[in-house]
C-alpha cells in the first residue's frame, strides 16, 4: 500500500500539506459563525489530511496517527456534544437548542457559544466518520473492522 | 418539564444511541434501549392525554417561533402514532434480549441496540414533527439505521436484502425530498401548517401537481404499497427476528401516517382527492395489494415470508382507508395501524421464538407446535385471529371501522375485496394452525427446549393487548375518530 521510497515529491508535498490542511480545517470550523464554513465542511477537510497521509504513507501509518478505536469513541461523542448542548439549554429552562439560555444577559453571545459548541460536535463526528469510512474501505479484507 | 415532552420523546432515543455506541456493551445497550423506549412511551402517553384534554401541543425547537423555526406539533393522529411506535419498541425489548444474543455475533450486539435506538428516534421524529423537511431528515435517520439492522441478519442473503431496501428506500426518500423541495418552491415555507395555508393559491400550478406526484410515489415506496413493495418481503424475511418484529409493526405504519398527514393536512383533500386522482389510484392499488399479498402469502413455505406478504395485504387496508379521502377513512386507517402493529408484532415474535428454539423458519418447523410450545401456540392463535379480524380481537375493530367507512362512500368493490382478502387470511393463518395442531413434530429439528422469559413476556403482553383492544375498543376508537377529524380540520 505504501508508495515506493523513490516517490520523493509526493512524500515531501504530503508532509508539507497535511498540517496546513488541518489548520485550514480548524479555521473553517471556528470561523463558521462569521464566514462560509461550519462543522460539516471542517470535518471533511480535517479528515482529508489524515486520508491523504494514509494514501501516501500507508494504512498502518495513518492508523498510528489516529487509531480506529479512538475514532469509534469520537464519532458518538460529537453527537453527544451536539445533543448535550440542547440538553444544557433544556436544563437552563429554555427550549431544546435555544442558545439564548446560555447567556441570558447577552442573547447574541449565547447564540454564538451555542453554535460553536454544536458545530464542534458536528465537526468531530464528521471527521471521525470520514476517517472510519476510509479505514474500512482501504483495509477491506485485511483487518477486522 | 412537561412542556418539553414533545421534544424529549424524540430526544431520549437520540441521546441514548451514541451513549450505547460508546459503552460497547450488549447488556448496557439492551438496558438503555429498554429504558429509552419506556421513557418515550411514558411521555407519549402523557402528551396524548394532554392533547386529548387540551388540544394540539406545539413545541418550538431552539426557541424559534413557527413558521420560522422547526415546530413539533402533536395532535391526536401523531400522538397516537407516537404511542404505538414507542409502545411496540417497549414490547419488543424483552424478546430482543435473548433473540439478539442468539442471532447476532457478540461484537456487533451493542451496535444493534444503537441502531435500534436511532431507528426508533427517526420513526418518532417523523411522527412528532410539524416541519415538512424534518420529515425527510428523520425518514433518512430511520431508513439508514434500518439498512444496518437488516444487514445484521443471520445469513449472507441479508446483505442483498438490505442493499435492495437501500436502493428502493433511497429512491423513495429522494422522491419525497424532491416533492418537498417543489412545495418549498411554490410556497416559500417548510412548516406544514404554513404550507397548508399557502398552497390553495397554487392548486392549478404544474409544480404543485408534480410535488403531489413525487410525494405520494416516494411515500408509497416507504409504505411498500403494491407495486412498489419489492423490498419488503426479503427485508422482513432476512432481518434479525427482533428487527422484523419491530419494523413490521412500526416502519411502514409511520410512513402511512406521513401519507395521511401530507394528503389530508399539508396538501389538502381538495387538491389530492378532488382535483387530482390520488384517491382513485390509491384505492385501486390498495385493492390489488390486498388480494395479491394474501394470495402470495397462502403459498409461502417460509413463516417470515408468509407474514411479510400478509403485511403487504394489511398495508393495503391502511392505504385503502387513507385513499378514501374522508375523516372516517382516515380514522379507520389509523385504527388499522394500531391493530396491525400489535397483531403483526405478536406474530413475528412467534416466528422469532420458533427460530430461537428450532433454528428454522420453514413452515415444517411449526408442525406439532401446539404440543411442543403450548404458550407460543396460544399467542399464534390469538394474534392470528386478530389478523383475520375475528370479533373480540384488535383486527375486528379496525376492519369494522374500515368497512363502515367504505359503505358510507358506497365503495362496494373495495368493500368486497377487503372481505375477500380477510377470507384469504383465514386460509393462511389456518394453514399455520393446522400444522401446529394436527401434524407430528419434525423430529429432525433439535429443540433447545426453553422459551426465553423475555419472549414469553413480549408474547403475553401482545396477545393480551390484541384481545384488550378488541373488547375495550372505545378509548382507541375515540382517539382515532378525533384524529381523523383533526387531520381534515387542520388542512382547512
């Protein structure tokens, strides 16, 4: 699966690009409330860094970066973070996902924090599911999923 | 806390599903599934009671007032459906424990319960929401988890069945989405009540007509109405027993509810039944489904397939009620949703117990059942009579209501078709009972000897419920009548 050692250009470019892709993913994640972006896109971008790394350096190297076991914990965790934000607003006495309740004195701030938390949940789940899908397909027949 | 109940009914399974996936333990998964179903059921009953005494309950998601935000809107119709779906989940749970441990490999069992919770969440969401796009989202949640659940079946054929359902289900979901998109294009809103208010101005628009066609074809696939039923028999036959018992009683029923909601409330009877021939097409297809489903069921040699084809016929009854386009028809359809859910769930649990003890779902395995497992046999007889529609069972109540609705509309052909289909049900249920009573047990099948306690509980509860609804039908009939009237009122 890993490329030959003489594929220097691919290896170097991947090493250079992967961290940049991840930073860009985080930017899209946390800038989603001001500009275009959000958890969904950010998750895909973030996962694409790991997938690229896996394509060039092999599945085992990518698995060493993020073990599928961890991903299988992270995927539901994101959903819980999303729903948990809604439950928090419920406990604060407002409707489900009414972010105003997070900071009643400044509803706009409450909306801001709420969106950030929810989008982070989306981002975590989307990124982990993307990577899990890649591992599942790329590792087909080799390891137990 | 009570004012949040409409959201919590859907939220409880949604929150528990990721928790089960993180805990990775079959025991915890089962416990949380049971607890979630029980919680949703208790809240559904409370909300239904609230709607009964105080009228429609509305809940604004995220505090955004409808029609701008997503609204959960519970009236008698979906209150009843919520109670049925969560109630069936609760009744299947005791049986699921042993059956899942028997049929699904240990490392996958926790995923099974996570998928069941997601499926439950999706089905409850379709029923609870008052937002047309939300219906599609929850439909996809329930369908995607259902594909996974069916694929966990015992043989490799389950994968093919699941893939077939995936292809058909995706087409159905996409059609529904296109239809809702077209509605959004002509009305500029997704809130169901709001669409209902604005749509009459566009009744002559081609776009609206196309939307009606897309929505009903899409939902017909999900309901498994003849001739779009191809996915159903193999999906029911190959899925794990607990999934079949749960899905046969809920998935198609919730889709039928969505059909009712779109026909009577969102799109309006004036468009669907008077201007366009949806009613005529529906009655025709329902009649064909009743006859064809029952006819094919008579010749099946596989217990789960037999019950699956019988489901196709029963779906015909429900669609017939919906397609009449009257309040009586709608309430008869809803009554049959309840009755068939209880009865068919009971029969599929019987099939599950036979598979658990004898390892076979061929009809031969039923030979001598009356001696081998008298309790299970009793449940088979009671639920079977419920399916046929013998008086003092649940099936009689709904079929009687449907017959009256048909007579009121003077739909004689449909009425006789329905009676004919019921007579055919006597034949295929009779075949089962004949085998169980008069034939010698098949000694080549080794009997494990024990019916799990949970399965006994599920069977007893479902059989008692079948009789109870039949004898004491007033409360449910009144709710269904109010629901039918309410559906039409909301559309005006």
